[in-house]
C-alpha cells in the first residue's frame, strides 16, 4: 500500500513548480518500495523473535507472573478506590 501511495504521489505531481523527470520519479518509487519493504521486514523479524522468546518456557513463566502482578495491582486499586469501604 505504501508503494502505491508514493507512486500516486510522484506520478500525480508534488504541487511544486519544478517537475521531476521520469528517472527521478522512478528512483523515488523504487526508494519508497525499498524503504517500505525494509520496514516490513524489520517488523516481521522482530515480531518473530519476540514471539519465539515469549513462547519458550521462561517466556511463558515471566508473562504469567507479570500478568498476575498486573491483575493484583488493578484489584488493589479497585478496592482502595471503592466507596463501599
């Protein structure tokens, strides 16, 4: 989607007085494609690594402990702010 957006932006003109040449337009579209692909690859790789770390034995133990602490903290906050007590 990002590449289509930048291609439409370049091909439609940028609204400036200097009109880019076709090679400049093509290089911009290629650069936008490379930047978008790089960003998507970074997100996919970091997500896969994080997923692998969290699904291991230690990762599941740490997530269970952290979620338990969050639930306890929220319960304490709810009880302490309750007007019934």
